[in-house]
């Protein structure tokens, strides 16, 4: 009967590229390929943003967070929504006024091509590491399914197959294909999660909710933990989450590119704020599933149940306890989340490479830029397979590791944007020095410094604080360096090439 699951997964893998090509149409220009000629509806962009940031990490790892802890992860969603509001009314108007296709073009116009290239390269490296981890996370449940059929494939082989199917519609359809397929894939994984929760509810004791409540599993707000070292302390989650969202949706090409594909500024603002609401609802759904799994397995240690990773909890339930066909739907949903993130990354990496590096330095006609955009889509797909293979194991839920990696550079990226907006005297050299110093300070702080954890021990700085610290360092260093320049000689914006 499990063959039905393989059929469902196989149909999904074939249907997604076909749908992407049908919905995207022919790509006639680089604007068409990179920002869909700015003709995409806001609700589709909203769903694409949610699907892109959700990834496999949310689907399989957020339930693990609730299983091992409580609902305090939901506090991050409050910060995420606040940060999106700032992006909508502070950064997006600047991007639309400049008619940009890349977030880093703003830095190029404000400071010069040096900082634009620096930010772009930083973005490329960050996306490779963070999304390489996400691809690896996808291979976890797929490997569990295949082993149930006696099929043994390594993680990198699974990643390679998924990448091939994804790159087809990303290469040919550009951002239009990515956005429309993202919207469809979001519907698939949300529907799958709802089905899983419904089935799981039928296998729990009648008093499971009251038991979980008595055990504190539904706790949302945490005012007692260390603000410095505990990632889900209220102040840490809300403040850190807000700054993180400002960086991820206002200074990261992965998200900004989708928002720039909307028809106008108002639609873009609706898309980014709406995505914050949808993400909060998704977090609540997956946290609920994690708590239900805790009730189902009576809070047993995953290792005691023969699991090699805590993140196998939800995939194991999908494979072993859901009826045939439904398991396939859930695995297809997990794959959908991964493909949406991968396709978005490939398209944004290609855009940043061509727009921020190649075109800024050499120019080139539009037809050549379009060709290069497609070529770089293929190149980055190959590189992703290599990077995904670097993450063979991790002791923490992979969603936390993924957020940590992004946090290393988000502070410097957002800080550079705010430096350009707030410090009029800042020049390109000031910004580049501040950018580099920030990266070094954050990495030293993360890997070399510990703080009292409030329980008599020492712990590292909580990951939601990485971006706020980075922003402060960038503004401080850049602002001090800018004092070298007289106020009356404020620079004119650098002309776009």
C-alpha cells in the first residue's frame, strides 16, 4: 500500500515544473526574468514570501521545538510582524522610488559599487550556508520514507534529485514561475499539516490538552529566562525578531526581490505585512503538532525511540502512522517547502550575481543579461548540492541553526542600509569599514564570548540578538568614521549605471 505514497510524491515532482512553466509564460527581458515586469498580484507574492521563509526547517523542526519545549517560539512571530511593518513603510518606498531589481542597488546608488558588491557577496555566502542547511533538512524525511521501502540513498543524492526538478522551472520561468509555484506549494504543505493534525488528534487521549496545559506546554510568553542567553525570552524574541525581520525582508535579496515584483508600492506593503500574519498562524499550527506529538509519545526522548536526530520526530510519525497516500501528501508538502526555498534562492542568487556584480562592473545589453541570469541559475544549483552535503548532523533543531547562520550577516546588511538612510555624511569607505568590522565583531561574539545564563553557568549570546548587535556596531563605527567629513559636504547619491 505504501507504493501509493511514492506515486503521490512522483506526481508532485513532475507536476511542479510543468505548472511553473505554464504559469510563467515566456521570458522576454531581464526585468521579466528577475521581477516579473512588476505585474504579480500582492497575494501571490505574499504566499511566495511565506513559502520561501517557511522551508523544510519550519515543517519538520518547529514541531520538534514544541515537543522539547513550549510555545515560546511563537514570540518570534510578534517581532517578525513588527519588523515587517518597518520594512513596508521605511525601506520599500526607497526601493520603488529607485525602480530597483536588487536590494543592493540601493547601496550602489547611495554609496557606490564597492559596497554594493561587498553586500552582494555577503548575501551569496549567507544564502549558500543557510539554504544549504535547509536542503539537507529536506533530505531527512525523504530518506526515512525511502528506507521504509528498502531504498538506501545518501543525503547528497536526495538533494541532487530535488535540485534537478526545481531548477527546471526556475531556469526557464524566472521569478514568475517561482512565485506561482511557491503559492501552490504553500497550499500543499499547509493542507498536509492540517491533515496530519486531524489524524493525530484521533490518536490522543481525551485529556491530552489539559495534561499538556498542566505541564506548561502551551506557555507562550517567557519573562523569566535570561534576556541575553535565552533565545525565546520575551524581550529577546520580540526585539531580536523585529530586527531580524527588518534585515531578512528589507535587506536580503531573497525576500526583497519578491516584494519588488508587485505592481506598486501599496501592493508590496500589503504582501510583506500580510506575510507576517500568515507566518504567525503557521508557527502556531506546527507548534500545536509538536505538542500533540509530545502527548502521543508521552514526552519520550527521541533517542530512546531509535531516532538519530530529534528532527526525525514528525517525519517518523508521517511515515509510520499516517494512512497510505496521506503520508505521500505530507512528504510532498515537505518537499514543496524545500523546493520553494531552493527556487527562490536560485533566482535571487542569479539576480544578485548579474545585477550587483556583472552588470554593475561591465554593463551589457539586456539580452545578454537575461542569458547570464539563466546560466547563473544553473551554476548556483550545482553549488547548492555541494553546500547541502556539508551539514551531515547537528545537535540542535535545524531551524535554530538556520536562523543563527542568517543572523551572522544580517546585522551588517541592515546596518549598511540604515547607515545610508540615517547618516548623511557617511561615504562608501566608511560604510565598507563598518560592514567588515561588524562581521568580525559578530563572529567573535558568537564563537568566543559567553555570558551568565541566569542559572549559575555560562552560555553563548542568544541568536535573535545577532542582528541588533550587528546593526548597532555598523551604525556606531560608520557614524564615527563619517564625522571626518564636514557637514556641508554631504555626498550626492551615486548615479546608477
